[in-house]
């Protein structure tokens, strides 16, 4: 694996900095949509891992090791180096995920998995790389799981489209249990308005 030297290019967007290699990846993804990226694993270096710390929720619960995100920051550079070395050796293994159940309004409980901070750091670094590749490919009306595009932005977009565009029909779908349901069960929950 070749080590990649990163440089900060300046202020990008809403209070975020993005390293040169990720900007180049995003640019190439925009200009050449069919390009296949290789050796992205090389971007999982200590610099990118340390930068990915910014994306972590500082108030999030700790995983099975009991280390909080704030406490993790004190040894961030050392942890990023250890993580990079274990990735280079191919010896990296995730820790167990802490299982917690959250009460829902209907009385049921929703399972939630809480990984350790070290695993979240790697997930965040991978997310930054994948976001650089795929963000330019999303349509304007795609809102799910994207930065700065949540439910409020979707409602605002939909309101404008419904009020000022020609709309033939509206389909309401409840995705409750979507991933565990059969296809026929899923379509029974759809309502035509």
C-alpha cells in the first residue's frame, strides 16, 4: 500500500475541510461518471483517520470498551497510527458491538448497535471516501442518508414540486419493516392518494 500525503486545500462548504485527494476523487467522479477507482484502501492512513474524528458525534454513547468519543481524542494520533498499522498488516478486527434496546412509542423496543469509537473512526473515514465518489452521482431529489439533506429538505422540495409542478399522482409508502418483509407484504402497505 502506498502512503498518500494529504494537504488541506481550504474551506469547503459548511465549516468543513476536505483533503486534496478526496476533492480530486469527487472531481473525477463528476467529470467521468463511469470511472472505476482503484487503491482507495491507500486513503485509510493516519492523517485521514485523524481527520475523520471531526465527523464523530462527540456526545455519543461508548461501546463495549467503555471509551467515550471525547476520551478517545486524548490519544487520537496514537490510535490513528495503531489503526493504520493494523490495516497495513491486515490484522484489523472489529470489536463486539454493544446492543441496546430503545423504547418506542408503541411499547415495542428497537434494537440499536453501538460500535467502539475506533471502529466508528474507520467507518467515518470510509464514509468520507465513498461520499466523494457517490455524492456527485445522486439526483437532486435524493435525500436519504446524505449530508445536509434530511427530512426537512425533502419536505421542502416535495412542497415546491406538489404546489408548482404538474403532478399526476402521489404514492404514500410506509417502509415499516421493509427490510424484513416480503415483497408482497411491502406493497400491501402502499396507499394511492
